[in-house]
């Protein structure tokens, strides 16, 4: 019985590369990090997005999610660990923040990898 379980376990590990890909994990985290997805305020690609229009004291105003795609990693990391008015606090791990940054810059990462492979 133990040998059968061992073989089944060995088979499952050898045929399962990963539960999900890095891209799938990054997309899932961007769309639902802790109940409210980044895309709802910052847009699908981090370009920024109009959240709401409203009037305050008779003046038309807009609440806009800021663009985050062009932030350096340092600025992105600092903002994710800061309290910003209007933004939910997510308490993400360093790995989750890195993954979100990767999601916003995945094409650049993929181009760099392809370029590196051509050089080697």
C-alpha cells in the first residue's frame, strides 16, 4: 500500500509543473489582492482610471485612480506600504508586491528574457 501511495505521489509531482503559472498568479493578485482589485481604480494595465464624478459645493470633481505602471519599483513598493487616502490598505507581503509589479511590467520582463537568451 505504501509503495502505491509513493508511486502516485511521485507521479503527481513529476507531471505537475505548477498549480498555476506566474502570469496567472500575478493576474489573479492584480484583479483580487484582498477583495478589491487594483484594476478597478488603476485600470487593466495600471494606466489610471476614472472612479467617480461628483459635485462638492456645486463644483464638478472627479475621483481618479492614479497611473501606477510607470512607477519605479522603489516608488511602487513605498506606496504599497503607505497609507494613501482613498486606497484600501492591503498588507501585502514583499513577494506579493513584487508579483504585482511584475504583472504591470511583464512584457518588459519577457522581452528582457528573450533578449538575454539570444545573447547567450
